[in-house]
C-alpha cells in the first residue's frame, strides 16, 4: 500500500477517505483492513490525530456547553464534519468496540435532547422572548 500523508490532505479528503474505507470494509465483510493492521500503526495514529484536529474545538464546545454526554458530543462533532454513521463506527472501532448501532444510538439520544431543548425554548419564548432580561 502506498504511504498516506494525512498532514497534507485537506479536510474533505480525510472525511472522504474515512467514509469510503468504512463503506469498503462493510461491503467486503473485512473487519481488518489497513487501519486495523499492526503494520499500519503510524498511519492509524496519524489519521486519528488529523480527525481529532478537525473536531477538537467543536467537541469541547458540545461537551462543555450542552447536556450531551461525551460520546454523544463526539458523534455529533464527527457528523458535523461529514462522517457517516458507518464511518464514525469504523473510526471508533479503532479505540473501542463501537458498532454502527452504537453510533446510531448516540446520534438518536443527541437528537432527542435537541428536540427536548427546542420544545422548551418554544414553550418559554412567549415569557422570555429570547432576551436576557429578567
């Protein structure tokens, strides 16, 4: 396999690589591709670092300023850069036993919290009108 330099890849190319790798892995039924192989530890670490750089600020913001759990904030921040649920699970399998259904559940919970918050805002808007006044 040709050496991949993730540092030189633009953000969209990183996202496309992960989405395509997850799709290929799923279609071929091969859980052990280059990202899971012991032969590619440096590449795996470089890719993980590069993706981390893409989401670090947004992940911190979601984790600190919302009622999302760490895993929910992580999944949302990865979705925001364009990763599919399949690609998020693929990436998370590098550090845990996450599956697509796990990612689906984190995403579902985050969406449910969003809808509950939106309903609260909608219900209180007539009282507070979106201002910071008492």
